[in-house]
C-alpha cells in the first residue's frame, strides 16, 4: 500500500511542476493583452482560468486481465462566443494545469481566426506507446463516458491532439452516439473521412504552418527556395510540415523525433523518411548518427519549426539558435525568457496560437459539414483555410507593428478581444 501511495505522490509531485509554469506563462500573456487593450481586472479574473474543469478516473481492463485506473481531464476555457472546442491528448506528462493552459490557447486560436468557439482541451495521463490497440480503445471509450455530461455538439467538441488520431476519434464518436442513441458525427472532429471526417483535416495543421512560413518569409522579402529548415518532431504535424516544405522548395536540412535528430546540410530525403516513420512519428531508430535534442535545435538553418512539445526553446538554447524565422507548430514550445532572447535577436516569431490554428479551423469546417450533412471537396477546404491563415498572419504582423508589441502579444490581443466583447454583451462583466 505504502509503495503505491508514494509512487502516486512522486508522480503527482512531478506533474503539476510541469504544467504549472505553462499555465502561469499563459495567464501572464492574457493579462498583458487585456491590459494593453484597456480591459478591467474583472475581465482578467474571468479569463485567467477555465470556466469549467473536470477530473475523471477511468478504470480500464487491460489485456492481461488486471484493471488499471487512469486519470483524465477536460478544461473548457470560455463559452461566451459559442461552444468550446479542442483536442484530447494521451501523454504521460499530462496534468490539469497543462490542460487548462492548452484550453486558453485554444480560445486565442479561435479568436484570431474568428471561429464561433471558445477553447477547450482534454488529456489522459497514459502512455499509448506501451498500450495495445484494444487497451487504447477501452480507455478512449471510458473517457467519453466519464466526461459525457459536459461535452456534446453544442457544448464542447473534442478533436485529436498529441498521440491521438482518427481511430481514437472514431471510437469516441461511436461511444458518444451509442450513449445518446443518436448518430452524432458533430460531437467530435478529426474523424476518418468515411465517418464524416473532413477532407484535408489530417494535413490541415501542417499546411497552415507552411502557409504561415510562406507569408512570413514573404514579409521579410525572402524566397522560399533559398531557405533551409529544421523541423523538431515528426508526428502528424512535424512530418507533414517537413514534406510540404520540401514540396514548396525549402531545403529541409534536419528533422527530429523523441529519439533525437537527423541533420544533413545538403537536405534530407523527406519522402523516404515519410515511408520509414512509424505511427508515433519515430524515424531516428533507423539511423546510428543521431543528434541529441540540444545539439539538433542549434544546427544552422533559416527556419526553425518546433513541432513537438512544450518548453523546447529555453533560456539555455535560445541565443544559440540560428534561425531568423521561428514558426511554432507545437503548442507552447518557447518559454517567455527565450521569447525575449529571440525578440532581441530580431527573429521573426510566428506564435503557436497563429501558426498551428489551421487544425482547429478545418475542425470547424468538419463540424459545419456534419451539421449540414453536406460535404466539401479538398480544394474547397484548403482554399478556405488558406484564406483565413493569410488574413490572420498579416493581421498579427500589422497589429504587432501598430502597437509596437511582440508578435505573441499581438496574437493574444487579437485572440482575446472577441471573448471580452462577448462577455460584455452577455452582461457577465
Ligand atoms: N489539437 C489541435 C490544436 O491544438 C486541434 C484542435 C481541434 O481541432 O479542435 O489546435
């Protein structure tokens, strides 16, 4: 008994420490944006924390017959403009504070892109890499049953995030529809196309990131085929970013995964790496000369795309980073101290809440298609997303110039405003 208790305590002591700083950093960013826009402290009080959070315990019968109890969370940041929206991650480092921060970032993304949603996020503390398919299915279904009271097509619409995918969305959709005795494709996005998923959703985040790269290079007068890129992370987002950049003529000189990085100054053979990657984005396992994450991030390049997890560009490595353009495909990859270093070096930073919002934008299109029962072709999806991304990138770059603030603060200012205004109209503040 004691050993179980101390194991849980040890795990608990580690997890809040990981999520806490992310939440505090996010709250600081929200506060700075509201202050710059002249909103009251009450407004901050309402936006600093999600309006609703739920912690659930999910018993899962494992394949060997024993029951394992998993902890999951769902945080809904703000529903003043509409239902909330955001992914579910399966990861050992998930914590309530991290999920709260991620839900706030989702609000900012929806605000920048004018989507009629507030932000939400979910997560389960688990390591799907060590779980069988059937164990993952039971966990996914158990999570939906546990949070079912607070989610739904007009309340809160989940989606994929780190280590979750269309198969997991399909099980969750099935479970929700069974519970409600009502076919509900609009309950969740990121589904397989045959189950009402949107064409273009799988690559949407990556395509949006690449459009943001193209537009920011353009704003600096740079030509894409003269530029080199490093992509950290080779999961759904990173691998597609690498291959779209490769198709756009950018020389991708480095990619990395959880096992380390590959670097080739002449450019990597991205199509062959795409073939070698496994479903968790591992590719370095095929090579012997693998760089550590620290060595990888400071290799020469023009564009750096962090597409892995939080807190990767830090005070320790920011001054050694070569890139003049950093485009955050991952959520929260840069710490505030690193932000300042990059800013003082004159790096053009495209913040996460702008760069990776192509994903939630196409999720919105998926929900619209599900609500209407009318499905679009891929060109229409990509074109509508591209229009919104181009408009948003220039809006943030212009706001940053007009207010003389960093691109991140500009993004928070644009993204938080609809929530403040909607809450005023509703009479909440
Ligand atoms: N998990 C993705 C994100 O962080 C997508 C969310 C969604 O599609 O709702 O933006």
